[in-house]
C-alpha cells in the first residue's frame, strides 16, 4: 500500500509563538476535560444504581533500511500515519496479520504480543537493532514506548532467531527511532481522552553544524479507572454487574535523543532512550488489588559505521560495509502490594535492577559475480546481563554469538536466496546452532513467491531460572531452552491491471512451527507453582491479506489469521491463542488533507487452558477515527512556520462490548480521544 | 471566518465528538464457556472446595464452586455428572470495593461491613467445606469473610436462619463477637459470623512466640481473632465450627471449635453462640475438620481433626497433628490422640460402618493415619478426676492407645512409578470407606491415583487392631494424570474422594466413585472402580 507522506516544507526556522496558538490548543484540551467532567457527573447520578508481507512504498523522506532477510514476512508500519489516526502502538500492531495483541487494561495498561501462536517471551523487541525487552522476564511490554519517538515499526512474523538470536521463535519487532532530517522540524502534539487521559509530545530534529540532532519527548497520564462488565462462567453462580476497574492509573514518560555525525569514511551515532512508567497493578478482576509497579530504563547505543558503500580500489566490483555497536541498558523495576502476596500478612515490596551490555561488530561485503549480486555478512556479538534483587542473590550471565549470512540475488533481482548460520552460547547452557534459509522469487511483475525454513530457540530468562522460592512459587534452574523449527510458504499477487479500480494485492502465507520445551508457569505441587518445560506443541496456520485501492481516496484492507496452536500430546489448543482473527479497515480521503478510517476487529474463541473445556467467547469490536488538517481550511490564523495542524478524533470499541484479551483482565468499553498535532 | 468563531467551533467540537465513555455493557456479557469432559463436570475457578453426599439421596451429591461461590447439586447417575440446575449468583449491593457480595443478606456488602467493623481491606467469601444438614439446607464454611453460609441444595439459593445471641455473662462477652447483633435483636440472615476474639494468658503461636492482640480484640491481653473457617457439623441441637486460626504459614494461633446453639424446631432455625461455652480450645494447632461420632453406648462425641502447623508449600509439619475428642453434651475436650508430624489431611475422618476404625488422609505425604474408636467406648471417659484432655497414646495409665497409624507407623500408599518426585510434589491424600465396610479408597493428589484397600477388623472390639493387617492394598488405579509438565491438558490434581453407597448397577447406575480435580479446570469427576 503506498504511503504518501506529507510533502511538507521543512526549510523554515523553528519557533513556537506564545500568542494565539496555545489558546486553540487549550480550547480543545479544555473541551475534552469538560466532556470528562460531564461524564463524571453523569456517573455520579448513576451511582444510585447498581452495577502480504505488507510492503509499503514510501514517497518523500528517507526511511530506515529494513534489516530483514528477503523472503521473511515483514510488515513495515508508518508511525506518522498511525499518529494521525490517534492510534497507539498496540493499535497498529493489532492490525498486522499473524499478530495477536494482549492488552491487560486501559490506556496505560500492560501490552503483550504473540505472533503466530507464540508466547510473549518468544517475540523479542528491538529498538534500532538492540534488545529492549525485559532481561528479567524476556517479555517486551510495549506500553512503555510511545509512537512519537518512532519513525517506523517493523514486524517480522516467523522465526527470527537466525537474525536476532535467543527468543525469536514467534517473530520479532524492531522499533525504528526517528532520525534527523535534512531540514529542521518541530512537532508538538497534545491530546486527551476518556478516563482522565492526557498525553502529549514534543519532537525536534535539525542539523547543528555537522551534527544531526533528534530529540523527542512523549508523556501520558491517565486515571485509568473504567467501568466494565464482569466475566460470567457458563457453569453458573455469577452474573455480570457493571463494576469499576480500580487502581488503573498510569504515568509514562519517554525521551529519545539521537546524535549523529558523518566523518570522511564513517558515521557516528549515539542514541539514548529513557522510559519511566508508574502505574497501578489491579490484577484479576475477581480480586482487584492496590498493588503498583514502577519501572525505568535507559538504553544507550553508540554506533560507528560506514553505511555508504565504500569502493575497494583493489576490486572495483566489491563493496564493503562495517558497523561497530556498543549498547548498555539499565532497567529498574519496583513492585509493591500493600496487601501482601501468597497469603502474606505483610506488604510485598520487590525491587529488581538489570544491567545489560552488548558489544557488536558486523561487516558486510558485497560481491558481484556468478551472474548475480552477493552480500556476505559476518556478525559477532557479546552480551553480559546482571540482575540484582532485594529478594534474591545477584545473578550474572555471559553470552556470545556469531552469525554468517549470505544474500544472493540473480536474474535482475528476481530470485533472492539467503542462507545463514548463527552460533550462540549463554553461560550455563549448551551452544546453539541456528541455521536458516530464506528464498524469494518474482515469477512475474505481479507474482511473488517466498519460502523459508529455520531453527529458533529461547534461553530461559532470569525470572524463570531464579525466581526465589516463596513456597507458593519458585523458579527452576534446571530449565532447558525452548527449541523450534519453523517453515513458511507464501505468495503475493499484485494487480496486473492498469486500471486504478483494480489496484490491489492478495497475500497468503502458510506457517508451521514445531516448538519443543516451551517454558510455562504451572502447578507442580498442591500449593506451589513453578516454571517447567512442556512437551512439544505445534503452531500452524495461515494469514490472508487483501488490499484494494480503487481510488486515491479509498483504501480497503482485510486480513484473516487462523492459528492452530496445539499441544502434541492431546491435540488440544494452547491457552491464550485466538482460534482466528479477522480485521477489516477502510480509509477514505486524501492523506495530505483529511482521513476517515473505520475498522472492525473480530477475535475468535480464546482457550483458557489446554484441556479444551474452558474458553472465552468470540467478539467483534469497532474503531474509527477522523483526522483533518486545519491549515488548508483557514481554521487557524496565519503562522509562518506552521505547516500543518492536524485535529484527530478516535473512538475505540464503538459498540461498547465487553472485551478481554485474556481471562480476568477486562478492557474499557466505548472510549475516545482527541489530539492536535502541529508541525513547524 | 472570524478566528473567534473558529475557536468556538473547535471548543465545542471536543465534547461533541467524544461523548461519554461506555461501560462495556452493550451486547452479550463476557461469557466464559465451560464444557464438561467425558467423565467430569467442569465448573469455574481452579479447585472446587467441597463435595459431600446428600443424606438419604444416593443419586446426587453437592459440590461447591470456589469462585464465583455457588452450590451445585450433582447428578451422579449420568456420565459425566451433570448439575441439576444453573446455580444463581450471590446477591450484590453497592460497595466501596470491587466486589459487593452480600452473602449474609443484611443489605450491606460483606466487605464494607467487615471494614466498618475494623477488619481492613476488601474481602469476599471464599467457600470451603459443604455439609448438607437436611434436604433444604446445606452449611458452607467461608473464609476471608469468616462465616457459615446456608444454601438450598434444591436450587442453590440462599436460605435464611435467625440470629439470636445470648446476653452478656461470665461465659459470653458480646464485645468478642462483634459481628453479632446484641441480645434481643434477632435478625434473619443467610449466614452467621465465625469471628470472635479469644484471649487468655500465655497464648503462644505454633512457632512459640506470644500472640499480639489483633484489631478489635482486647489489646491488653494475649489473644487472637478466629479465622480460616474450616468445617461445620451439627450434633443434636448444637452446631460446631472448626477454625484454623492461621497467622501466616507456618505460624498459627491455637485451634478452636466454636459452639452454637442450633434450634431447628422453628423455621427458619435459630442460631447463636453458646452462652457459657462458645469457644473450645484444641490441644494442637490448625483445626481443619469435624467428624460427629456416636459411641456404641449412644454418647455423642465430636472428633476434631488437627493438622498441626505446616509449611506454606506443604513440605513439612512444624507441630504435631492430633485428633481431639469433644463431648458434645458437656462441651469439653475430654481426650486427644496425638499423631505426630503427619500433617493430618483436610478432608476429615472416614469411619467404617462398625464404628471401629477411623481413617484420615495426610496434608503432606502419600500416607494415611488411623485411630481405633474402641478407645472411646468407655461412657465415663473424661468424666472422672483425670486431667483433661486424656492423652490416648498408650502412655496414660488406665487408658488405651487409640493410635493405629501415626507418625511412627503411617500407612504408606503405593507410589505411581511415573509420578512426580516426592521432593518436588508434596502430596495430599483423602480417604473414604465403603458403606458396607468392605474397602477403603484413598486418593493421591500428586500421582492422580486411587488406592483400593481391603479392611480387616477384629471381630471383637476388645481385640486390638493390628496395624499390619487391618489394611492391605488391593490395587492402585490411575484415575487421573500425575502433576507433571507432561500431563498438561489432562485432568489432574485430584482431591476429596467420595464412594457412593450401595451396589453398582443394582442400587445405582453410573460411576461408583467421585472426586474433585483442580487442573486443567475445576471439575467434579466420576470413575468406575467396581462399577462395570
């Protein structure tokens, strides 16, 4: 689907004037606040009552190179378009075929990702190629990152361990941060929504002499409490009154700073991402608690590279690239429950810090010969993790990996084959060999075939290994890594017709993964849960995406994912994986002026256990958004540097139905948000 | 257009477009669909807390769903068992907490009332044992909200009783029973509180430390507030309640048996704490079960199962277990049978039809304990000059040893070869005895097995029971899966066992044995042991 970025003129100097504009901004925010107050009063009155691979063609600015293999099922998501729709990171990811998002609350609630039936721990999350999922839990909580600091999201479905190492069994997510543009630019966004939600961001990018500077801040604050209908078991004994989800507040801050400088034959980049999150942890709806969690993380990445091809004078047909990276991540988590855990009479306070250091060196040599173009790359990486906690002894773990990868293209780039081999070893675990083969072929201009086969694995996390023995729960130092074999086949048919009314694509992918020794948290004794390795399971299914663009103003996408994730021993479905998902989306309007979007999301039954006798019923939810640039409409006074001023209104769950992505964690009913974004 | 007008439009646009947030109530309520399996009735939550026969009804039993709390009347003739009705929910009212359950029907949410009376944090009733008292009324113990709840086995609805507390006197202080109305006020309720303050000099907990006075109790003396309501039993016109009094495992306050007058001559029955002897302290910690027992001479006794203080993970006992004997007429603890660090099981005693042998499971090991009830035959037991309670361990002159299986010689059940290691899974066992006394059946929670045991008792009550021959293993039956990762998806984590009365296929159809299971889903399961 072509994504047309706004052809904004970014040649002006940047200043935000104090007069005029803030009044309009505050007017919108104030009106939103008024809406919330009115609704709160209404609540008070009621208190007397009960209770294909999608590849996007980008026009305009330079986009981040996609660091994935040809033939991999990767979707690139344009963040700016998502922001125009008032979407959050989880909204955008939920539309990707094969991806299932588990939201455990409202605006600031925890968000987990499952790809093709995987567990959240089997989907590592990267920021510009560096892992940012929790080193403690191996789980990436996407609620800690806001869209404003990102340029693009790349979602690879299927085995990513060959590229990413440990964890990439279901796939991987690469968050590409914003970079400085040639022309300076400032964006200010402010918005509000139901449940006392206020969010905003400021982004600025420019060149300061030889340095490119990109800085962004985004923040969100929400009271979070919402009304919901309680889950009712079919066996009886329950009914579904309207209750209030309490202790759901969240306060999140994210900053990103990127500095870059080009030297004669190299480029130096420093990236720092800081996140801070403070939120309530109400727990299960049947036993809401007053616990809260606080987390902060700082990722620092120093990178030296020669991204532009450098001619090797001794062999003019050869091109050579290299990249050296040093990354450090600090993560701190605090969990507090005044009511105690596991029957304790005393408040629980758990504090954990994690430090990770990752040095990486990679080199790529491009060679033309044998009738095609060949890229040979070698990567060497080390990793050191150290965890400290107030309830357990400190633990450290070393790891290292090496990867060899070849990507060859023949017949005018119509055939691309990419074999790779990765060797990885962590302290205390055996060495893991991870082979992979990706093939992609354009039979015609409109017909593309792809296939891949690879192995993947995941080393147990610190929490799984070393969770202190509290009697009712404990870790397991005897855990073995998860192991998987993945294959997929896909076809993409683009419209061969010239007529705009027949412009579109159909993409179909079949996937199969055999996963052994999945790590789950399970009862091992009448009073105790622990992490254990399961027997083999099989995830198979298909993704079908149909895209139709009959007109520049009309874009329609429909996708359906069917996932059969079953335990081999009894052929029953794995818990938490929806039987099927169908998403439909219609977008109207010229993207540079206004945009109307309507979405429908169908989620099939959600099994709650592996016995096949307990599941959540299917449901359908509707979202919609409307965005308009006020500048061309003369709704704003003349302001020399104001290039665009987008007003966006978004509604979620317009049908006001009861939603749950997992049993025991309700999501809000109908809700909305309104944002205003100015680009200078 | 004037900028001012544009601004006004923008100002009004926000609330007009957003409206008010929804409460997720349109469309169907979120339904959690629970399907039965080939042999099990699936109910909600993780482990059903109670299963009991209905007196005089061979074809049905009652089972308790833990969350949301509900009583099921289970048809035992079908395979899988089926529920006679979809139980109604407990009523709810407005509450400052997320759960506004009003289980005692006083018009105030249980949690709000609890907080108002000085017991902090949001709570809701967590059901435990069920005891059918008559065809229209079953008593269910609940903890967190400490009470005995009354439900109707015919349709699962709440049943009323009338509260009637005695006046203040030497044996009864209304301040200790602060959930109860004052004397003379006799409201109708569907539950009564089992919270009371118990104080006295020299109380220590199971770790030997003095017990600090809890909220609402006298701060000047050693004392504790009863909690973890474990079992309920009716003997004559008295209703007894066992409370475990857990502080935080393995720290327990002394166990108690609360005594209530229970007058069933009127409808609804009237209940009130006994005026002079409402609290009986047990000889060991952690009172978990009550078993009424009538001696051959017609004396009504109450056998109190005391598990002893145990570790939270069930790995070991910290203090000894015992079976206390209460005279229900004099309301005194007359004898105790020490069992050592066996961790007496939670499911109560199974008594053979000749009233000779009482067996119990274990909360810690794959074993059974047992006592000889002939030791209680003496109608004057506990009525003489001896210091009470009389210890029936063979060391008290003039009194027999009531122990058959105890710490020094437990009855070990056979282990499943492919079951989990004993060092990983600390098993719990439960036992029941066939109504004709021909065999006993013991369940093992970790292994998912039942062991069928032949019973061979001496003909005369005067002949001592031989521990070596009274029980012999007939066979081990693998009724469910062991608690292992490889069993994921299968029924396992089995608990209380119940043997149907009568002869299979002659007196009843369907399975002859039932049990509770906690994984993968809470279930009431039937299995054919002798039934073809």
